[in-house]
């Protein structure tokens, strides 16, 4: 890879029922929302690894850093794992940003707004 290849930072919560994708809970239930979150994280990491080598990707984990999903993604794709520090989103992004020099990319994902009739 060229020397100016950016490093991609992904921030993700562990898919814990009642703590991940809570806006989907009325539609999917707490477990269903957590499962949907896990699939979104898997999809995001898989796509990121199509664009960059895993050594250029860090998955910053939150809530339960030893969650099996994070181990799975590290084993399957080779992405680096790091725990998110405490603080608000800005604090966590600044911390991750400070860990790398050079070009950096960020990715975030949110479920689409679902109409009330769904």
C-alpha cells in the first residue's frame, strides 16, 4: 500500500440488548435490535476490508470490549481492536484520532428512518 494510505477508524458498541440500536426496539424488540446492530457492524467491517487491508482498520469497541462479535471480526478479518475511552462521542473520536499519524478516515452507521407504519 502507498505510504499515504489512510487509516480507517470504526466505532462500534457491543450488540447488547437494550443498549444498541434502541430506536429499532419498538419494531424488532431489544434482542432483534441488538442482532440487527451486530449484522450492521459485520457488514461495515466486511466492506471496509474490501477497500483497505485490515492493518489499516481499527475497530474501537464500547460497552463490552470482550464481546464475541469483536473477537469474531478480529479473527475473520484481522482488523485491530481497541477499547473506546470514556467520554462523549467527540472525546472518543479525538482519542482515536490521536493514536495515528497521517491520513485518517472515519465511518459511522445509523439505521434509516423508518416510517411509523412499518
